[in-house]
């Protein structure tokens, strides 16, 4: 049995301009995200959701290897993998709006 990952990148653009207490900078799931997830919600196939702010991947040691010493994070999920475009978008948004105001929300199905 295989697992697919679906998700969206979200950004709190108001946080940079008006501050974290501004009502437009609240970190709730966007309407677009809720609509996309609704197609999977309630399905027995959905078995988890998670999120990560760009601050974490931005500060990750991508050269660190697994316990066998043969595979690094960069080899598995770095810029030259299928995750590369995701990191590129998050990196750009993080530069514009700060790393902690950009997040990836995913669900597994």
C-alpha cells in the first residue's frame, strides 16, 4: 500500500506589515486549504495531517546523514528532489514575509 501526500503552502503576509497581532495575520487554515482538504476529509484513506513552518527546513543541516551514513536529508528531500519546487516557493515567501510566517500544511492519503 502506498501513501500520497497532498497539501498547500500558506503565508501570513500581514504579519510582516502590521505585526503578529493584526487580525489579517491570524494563522487559521485558509478557505482554499479547507476546500482542498474537504475532498479527503472523512475518508478512511486520510491518515494524518501535519504542518511545518519554513523556519525549520531553512535551519536544517541538509548534509546530515541517516544512521547508516549513506543517505543525507539533501539526497532524500533536498532542492534537487521532487521537494525542490516546494522549498523554492517557501524560501521566496520566507524572504518576503519571514520564515515563521510561511508554512506547509500536508495530509497523507
